[in-house]
């Protein structure tokens, strides 16, 4: 009786490298398709990343995400794949400390001012035109009628009834709008 013995041939290392490269390309392609179909929303803002980066002493761009596990451990996932665990209470204390010292970016400043302007306009029944984001200034209107100009600079909020003239300055958007002579809407 004859027996046939089968032996497994060694795969050349160049074939293994090609297979690993092809597999990596496939995973990249699948991730790109999944992101196109259902894009994930980034829960962290650039300010969040700056705060976390300051705490753990890494570049903000290297922070991918964070999560809390078991209510006691904060995990920081890095872009390179590493994960760092921290005590939740310690981490929360450090976040508060860093937030208090971290200056706001121009974008954060504009978002804060825009929110304040929107709230003040609601109180007075006003709306505003397109905002010049570099100088943070715009025109105010009420019932289709031009009311004045408003903006914010190093002195604080300012307003004036005409394009040229003296700025009236106040510490809040609501107060400076009142300086234009606009009365707050009365609730009926």
C-alpha cells in the first residue's frame, strides 16, 4: 500500500508582507466606507482636547476620546492607540484647575459673544445682520427698521445709532442695546 505524505510549503516572507499590506488596506477602506455611511460625531471640542492635553502633557491633537468606566476611572484614548487611566475625582479636579487658567480662543470668544447677542436681541425683539467675525460687529434691526450698530472689543460691548459717531460702551449686550433707546418687549 502506498502512502502519500503532504507537506506544507513555507510561504515566502514577501507574500506575507503583501498579504499584511492588503489586509491593512482593506481595513482602511472599510473604515472609510463606514464613516461615509454613518459619520461619527466627535464628542470632544478643541477646547476639551486642549484641557486634556494640558492635564496629561500631550499635544491636544493626539487625544482621540475619553470615557468613564465603572464611575471611577477616566480613560483617555490617544490617536496612536494608547490608553491612559485616571481616577475620576482627580481628573475632574484637574479639569477645573486647567479650565480656570486656559485662555479662550478667538472662535470660543465669538461663540460666547454670539450667544450673548442672541439672548439680548430676544429680550428687545431685535434681529441682526451678518456678523463680521473679525471685529465682532453687526447691524441691529427691529420690525425691518435699522436700529444701530453693535459690537464688542477690548473696551466691552459698544453700540452707536449711525455708522459714524461716538460709541456707547456697556459691560453687556443687553445694556448697550438699551443705550440705543430700544425698549425691551413687554410680555402680553
